[in-house]
C-alpha cells in the first residue's frame, strides 16, 4: 500500500471539503486548526518512530477528526469517522486499517479515553495547544466560535471557569507530551486561575458616602470583614497548594536523578575501578575523591526526600486555642476517628480557624520546600564542583605517570 501517496490525496480531499462547506462561524474548527493537529501528530509519531501503516492511521485520523462539525456539531466524531470510512474504502484501504482510523477519531470525544498508543497520539495532538504558547490565541478563537453559534456574548469569567474545568479534567496520555507540555500547561492553568481570582476580588458592593453615623461605621467594618471574596480566597489557597505540590514533585524528581546517577557511578567504581587500583596505584586518590563526592551527593539527596513526621497527636486545648492544623495528616494520624471528627467539625464551624489552618498548611509546605531545595542545592553543588575536581584529578594522575 502506497501510504505516502494516499496521504497526499487525503490532504487534497480534506482541503476541498473545507472549501465546499465553508462557514464563517467556524473560527476555531477550520482548516488551519486541522493542519496544526496534523503537524502535532507528525511530531509525536516521529518521536515514537511508527511504522508506515501506523503513521498513516494517526495522520489520516487527524485530517478527519473534526470534519464532522460541518454536518453535526454534537456528534462530529462519528460523522468524521463516517467520512473517513467513505474515503478510505473508495481508495482500497483494508477494513482493519479503516477501523483503527475510526477508533482514533472516536477517541477524541470528550472525556478522552484512548486505548493504545495510536489513539493516545491523536488525542494528545488534538489538545496539544493546552500546553503550548498558542493557548491564549486558540482559547480566544474557541470562545468567539461558541459566541458565533449561540449568537450572544459569553462572560469571560464563565468561560474561564469552564476552561479551568477542562484543564483539570484533561491529562496528556503519551509520555512524550507529558514531558514536553505538562509544565507549560500548568503555567497556562495558573494564569487562568490568577485572572479568575482578580475578577472575583473586584468589589462591586459600594458604601454610601453620606452616612457618617457610628452605627454605619460599625456596619461598614463588619461588611469589610464578611465580604471577603470567598471563592477568590479558596482559589488562591488551591493554586498555592497546587504550586507547592508541583514544586515538591520537581524537587523529588531532581533528588531521584541525583541518587540514580550517583548510584550508577558508585557501582562502576566498586565493580571496576577498585579492582584495578593495585595495578594503577596513581588512581587511588582520584578514585577515593570520586567515591566521596558520590556518597556526599547521595546523602544530601536522600536527606532532601526523607520524610519528617510529627507526633500525630493533638489535645482539646490545641483545638480551643486554634494551635493545631488538622489539614495535615502528621498532626492527627495517631488520634481516634471520633476525636479527629470532632476537631474537624469545630474547624469547619469557625471561619477564622479554617482559614488559619489553611494558612498554616501553606506555610508548612513552604518550610518543607525550602528545606528540600536547600539540601538539593548543596547536593548539586557538591556533584557539579566535585565531578570537575575528580576529572581533573584523574587527568593529573594520568599525566604524572606518563612523565
């Protein structure tokens, strides 16, 4: 089967369909979007070095995946699969390949649940922009398209809420896209949530300028206290905790890299170099230096990831004085369920206690992060400068022997 030639015909066929069914309302789901998805598919497929047949399947699916919008927006995946079936059958493609192409198209239906690498590639290519610099532009075009179809403006805050929900429900399926796009996707999500917080923090209540009585002043003081933007505060805590968790995961990954790298170096030293030191005594000092560097780096990396757990017990006085943070497991894991339940009920009933616990939780996360990154910095510095010193020691030792 000449898959490359067929893909050229397929591209021409799809472009012709877009021209034939041109609709100005499709500001997002147009030929440009389809071409971008195809470009993304090719990029991911090249990474996984797919066979010619598998490459054809994912590229063909990406060309047809949104064609159904011209016929039925609510069932565009099945319409696109039907169009693909008609074209591929007319060009002599086997039924097995056609079924795989249709499966890839149907896998893009939200919520995505792809089966196998080929479907995962098409799904990730379809929402590739969520983790790219093009997200703002593509998201704006999608909102304009939705407004064109419903024929009225969509509130930006409402659109952001729905977009944030999409971000949180979505995840990239291929390891390639996870490594390439997850960081930028998290930045895009954080920016969306930040903008939403700012909008929710806008004070639209207003206070009368002509009421100067003491009663009104006391009411105004209460109003300022009680009218704090609840959703904005909750979103702020959620974003902060998420960012801290992401930074903690990054620190753990960095520590694991250091531990794995130095474990490999240590195994080489112990299994190879130590046996040859009797025949090469000039390498004793450089080898010991490298050994010490690896051990010290591993120690600091392990210390950065080693958990520290409190006593896990709180008292009734801690609850009364609001000294304990019941949102962290280390403060209650040795308490009985009724005691913890009573404590949490008091936390939920007291607004200041609740927000105080959230503040303590965020602060505690920050303290732990500070310790992790401080120890990691030491580990990386020891490894960076130490490996340079060890290499220089090996070079000097070898040079002295040859002299």
